[in-house]
C-alpha cells in the first residue's frame, strides 16, 4: 500500500514533483529558503521511498536527519 500526502508525517516534506517524466520528492533543505529535490528513476521507486520514509519512518531518512540537525544548530546559535 502506498501512502499519499494526507499520510505524510515528515515535517520537512514539501511536495511531489515531476519534471520531464522523472518522479521526485521535494523537501526542505539545509539553510533558509533552500529546498532539496530527490529524483527517482521510476514513479514506483518514488512511491516506495515516500511510503517508507515520508509516511512512516521519517526519522530514519538522511534528508530529515540533515535538516533536523541544521534546525537544531541554528536554534543553538540563536540562543533560543
């Protein structure tokens, strides 16, 4: 079973994107006003990734880990 946007748990997920027939997932990136795009060779590969990482085990995703670490470091540096 694949999960769609209403099932997404990851706080850094932004949207699905397709460019020239290539499936992609767009997430927040490291730093302000930056996004990260992951391209997949097939829509099925994108859907499997989205089901596992975006809708279920997002804390295991390397993008989540990097963006979360960036947020924590910015929070520390701002004195919050």
